[in-house]
C-alpha cells in the first residue's frame, strides 16, 4: 500500500485500517464515525468553538428540515441545489402538505428567523454559527470524509449594517482560519472563485484550497460575501440611526469533515495516517517493554507515568494489551499517534523514557523527572515540523506557466485577462478548473493572459479538482 | 405569570422570555436553539460525555437515514414507530428505490454494523454512545424541549456475552445517572414499566420519572434490557471460549433535551428560570453599581474581578450594558443566573463583593481577596440547596393510597397484584398511567391489590403523564 503509487487506493484503505470510519453502512455515501475518527472530529470542532466564541459568535442549532416554500425564496440558491437535496414527503402514514428537505446548508432555515431577530442597528452585527450535519445527494463517486452524502460541518452566518462591516467580517474569518489551520498543520491557498463557480446566491466566494498528493486540489472550505442577495428575498432589515429601514449585509463561512480527509491525505505515509498533536485522540502512547520477571514493576511504572502525563493535560494512552511491543508499535503508527513512549527496565534504571517520533522515526531519551514538560515540547516540535513539511510540499506543487500545453498535475499559475471567454477556454482546453485569483496579491504578477495575450496583472490558479 | 396558577402557560412563556428557544420556525414542533439554551444543552452533553467516557463507552456517530428494509427487521420495534417516522422518498429529482426514514432512535441503524464488528468474546462488551438529533412525528400538542419533533438526545448501546453482564451494565447506567443528575439538581424515581408500556422490542424498560408542578409526571429518560430481542433478527453473534456461537445480550440508555425542560419546570419560579450552577452558561454575573464620577473606576475594578474569576474557571459574565442596575438584575433573574455579584464604590473601598443568590434572594458580602474560592463555595451551597429543595418537593408529591377514588394530582403509590386485568382497571378507572414498580424495593410495601384485594408486596406508582 504505497501512497505515492496510487493515492486513491491508499486513501480508501488507510481510513479503514486506521479505524477512522466504517464504510459498510447500508446507505451509499453515509458512513459510520467510529470512536477514533469521531474523536478527531470533535477535537477539530473544539477549536472551531474556541475561535468563534472568542470573536463573539453565538452557537445555535437550527432545525434540520426546511419547507420547500422557504427554500425556494432565493432563486439562484435553489437552482444550485435542487438536484442534490433529499426530500421528506411523508410523516407517519400520511403525505405532508408541504414537502420538507434535509438542509444542504442553512441559509434558508435561518434567514426567516433573522428577519424577526433583527429590528434595529443595535441588533447588529448578528454573528452565529452551528456545528451540524448536512445532506447532499452526491452523484459522483463517494469517498470517506471527502465526498459523502451526510456531511459533518460548521457554518457561521453574520449580518451587518454596511458592506464595509461585512468585508471586515471576512477579514476576521480569515484570521480565524489562519489560527485554526495551524492546529491541523495544514497550509492552504485562498482563491477567489470565478463568477461561474461561486456559491449559489453569493456576490463572491473565497475557496480554501489544499493540494493532494495525487496532484489534484481539494476545497476544504469557503467564505462567502452575500451583500444583500439573501436579505432582500428574506426581508432582513434594520432601522438605522436616522430611522431609515435598510437591508443587512451578510456573510458565511463553512468547513466540513473534509478537514479530516485533508489531514489524512497530507500527513499520512505508507505506515499509516498521522494525526497532528493538537487534534490527536492520543498524543502519546505508552508501550511498556517487559523483561522476564519484571513485567509487574514495568507495568506499574508505566501506569505512574501515564497518570502523571494525564494530570498534566496530555492525552496519553497506556497500552497494556497482551501483544508483543513490535505489534503495538505497528498499530499506533498506523493510527498516527505522534509520539510513542517506551518504558523498559533500563529506562527505569536510568530515569529516562525513550520517545519515538512518528514524523521522522527518531528516538530520543527524555528525562523522567521533567517528563510532562519534555513531552509537551516534543509535541510542539512535531507540530512545527509537520507544518513546515506540508508547507514545503505545497510550494513545490505550485508552478507558473505561460502556455496551456503539457501541464503537470500541480496547481498552476497563469495570467488571465478576466474575461469569461478566455476563462472558459482555459478550463476546456486543459480539462482543469480555474480555482481563482489569490486574494492577497502574489509578488511579480505582471503578465499576459495565457489565452488572448492581453497584458494583465491578474493571475489565477488552475488545477484538476478532486 | 404565576407558575403555581397555570404551569403550562408559565412554562411556554418563560422558555421564550429567558431566550432558551425560538418557537417561530416554520415547521411545527421544530424549534431553534438560541445560544443561551444551546449552551445549557452543551454543558449537559459535556457531563454525558464525561461519565460515558469514564466507564469505557466509545462515542460514535451513525448516519441519520435508515433504509426501510433495515428498520423493519424487528417486528415489535417497527410497530411501535411506524406512525411517527418521517420518510425520505426522493433524492434530487428522482424517487428512491428504497425509502429512508429519519432515525427515531438508532437500534436499526447500528445493529447491522454490530453484527460485523463483533466476532468473538474478546470483542465484548461493546459499549458505544452517541449525541445526535432524532425525529418523531408527534401528533400530540408540542411543547418546547418536552414534546418536539426534532429531539436532541443521547443513546448508549451495549452488547454483552451473558444476561448477567447485561444486567451489570444496567447497574452501571444507574450509577452514571445518579452522578449525572446531581449536576442538574434533579431528583427522580426509577420505575419498571408495565409489559404494555415498555419500549418496542425491549424485555423490560426502566422509566426515569420526575414530577412537574402541574401534578403530572414527566419521563426524562429510560433504560432498556433487550436480552436477545434485537441480536436475533440482526444476527449479532459471538464465538465463546469453547467455539460455540451465541447471540449477544443488549441494553440501551437514553435521555433527551427533556432534561432542559425538566430543569426549567422544577427549578423555575415567578421571576424566571433557574439554571443549576454546573450547567449554567453564566454561573455568576457581575453588575457594576456606578456612582457619579466613578463609573470608569468601578468598571475597571469589575473588569479585574471578571478576569480573576474567569481564570479560576468560573463562567462569569460582566454586564457593561448601558442600563440601570435594576434592569440588569431583572434580566439575569429571568435567565436564572445562580449568583449576581455587585460591585460599587463602597464594596471596592471595603474590599468586598456583594453577592445576591438567585435561590433565596439573600445578599452576602464576600471577601475580595479570596473571591474565587468564596464564589465557588457559594455556588456549591446553591447547588445543594437546589437539590434539597427539589427532593423535598418530590417527596411531598408522592402519597400512598388504598383506594382509587378522589386521588389528588400527585404520584400515587398503590398495591397491585401484577395482573394485566387489574393494571388496566387501575389505568381506566383513574384516567392515569401506571408508571411502574420501583426498581429498589421501597420500605413497608406489604399491602393489597387496590383492585382485586389480593395480598401483594408489589406497589406501583401511578400518575397523569405529560
């Protein structure tokens, strides 16, 4: 099972071998979150909560079911979704008067309430988020975490008095994202989607893209500027200081369980997955190395070590299974535990703990006396190394091109004049998608449109998308 | 708005005034969790996670949608639910080959997977739980948290080698419940339901019942012994030490957002709701008491106080709104914050903080120097007082009767011979339900059946149920 040889097969196999998910549920594209995978997701959710709470967002939970009548108020939005929603048509033994759909996203569930909640400028900004599951009837081939039909995700929704306030919110979202992504050691690019690829109903969409080892890009989330596109049909108005009634300006930000897929894809290797320390269910695992006649005392010392680390707030697991150490090593490497702590009679005698890093395989001896501190430092080192490695790999996967021929499977930057005609030509002739324009101007971009040759300082990223 | 005069109206009003929920969503019985209410629910969920994790349960998340073919394998179960499930019949623009239902509970989603997961006795016990929303098409009048159509709940599911192990699991569940309910300051009774009132598919059901001020009882959860009733149709077998293949024995335990309703109903009063300290989004609120020319310094001292308490792990909120203190007092009493901390120039001068308790309205002065410790002690005192008060009230609402005439609106204990005939007669002639037999023998129960007069040492609780 080689990641470099066949990424797709490696991925499909590794998520099950590491026991992150079970794909044998009887509905296609709806998988079971097993305890190990779900714990990773919950730790990710914990950081979402932390950063949204810190920035004054309230956590809410809106109903799953949306009446068809509410859903169809924003015309672009329903056009974007009507082929991929699940419909509830009956309750008990009777048909429903109005069909209900399972939320594919919650704009149309929330915005009627927002129009009641918001009365005056004093009610703004309104900032809420929720962590829920959404449903999309994917017709493409499904893939665990990356393309599923029941999707665990978060969505934040905000309302503002002015377009400037809404723009400031998007800057706040980008700061949240930057802090958040560090915990996953995931580098990404922020690319403003084309007009024909933006979210249904959005004024503009920023895609959050990463690169997969297969040479395809993966969107792991998006941020949308709606302006008044939803507040008009849903009638969300406020009274300003002068007594005038105005429509609010809205934004949203969302990311999904694809984050778990991204972590697997970016950090995993031929030995298994690799879970970054901040989101690892077990940051370290203790494997006692028994010696004849000393099994009891080694286990006892291991148990003491475990308690000490747990008390220091480190998520540690003591593996006392009746297996050879080598089998345990193999198992925890497969599951991507960042640090393995070995404790044998010689370690105990020398007052050390032998630590094996999952990232580079190196072994170091840590002082037993200040073990908690040393473990924490080593976990930090591993996080930093993981992020640096992923950043180098991403940079390596971005190249510039001045023609559309013989493009490698990477993210490719080309000049684009901005016309839809040239844009469509780029996509059709390369079989790739325009991901969009970097939202921060990247250096030295004075160039020519790769299709029409017109001078432009606008470049776009193109790639095959998963 | 008097709780004692019209409990139903008081309840419906108070949950919205305290801003726990918004009932104006466009689907009946599906309400919006607002940030304050949802935070209470999340804190409750936190204790569920704590106790289940501590007892070796793994948290999972199974798909929402269950194929009709899977659902109908256990005949009693589908009979119990077929009038109250929501059906998904279409995806996108097309009808589905097999209809899918929204889980009303997850036995039929989980058990096919359990039959794959479990191979040998070494895989047992299997103990999992999940915190999800379930869906039931209630036809009775809906009521926030208490009778809704989208229900936030937890469900634990366990598989065991023997019936004895399954019984031991139920004892563990009861211990979890006992520890858990203390955080909500909720006393309850454990009553084994009658044969005709048990969960569809269960061997027996223990109902967890509380009393409402209206004189009706409310089931806040239940624990079920399934024995082999599900493992046979779902073919969940294990190989024992001798190589024989046997069916597992199963149990479940579940409670829902009714817990929030119960907290409102039991602890609330005419001033508002009362949230027990352990599940309070704000355990204390700081209200600065301004004095002319000293507003700045009072706010500054309040801010210091707030930081100190937050650092000590106390959930405190500093209320700096431009309102009179009296208005703030009113607001936080309505929202049920256990402790109000007032800080004015005289408090600052005397190095004290004035604390007003929400439970008895008494004011005490706390030392500013050890404020965190004093606040924590006072919160404990409040919790204990709240629980003692609720326990006294529950006892007060349980009476013994030897005839079925002129029964008051309470929980009533009567002798019952155990025959279905007499049981049905009790229910029909009183218009009440038999809640069941206390699972721990209550003292001095040698008595006679209230219907046939036969000697029996079995008593049952009866009441009107909400």
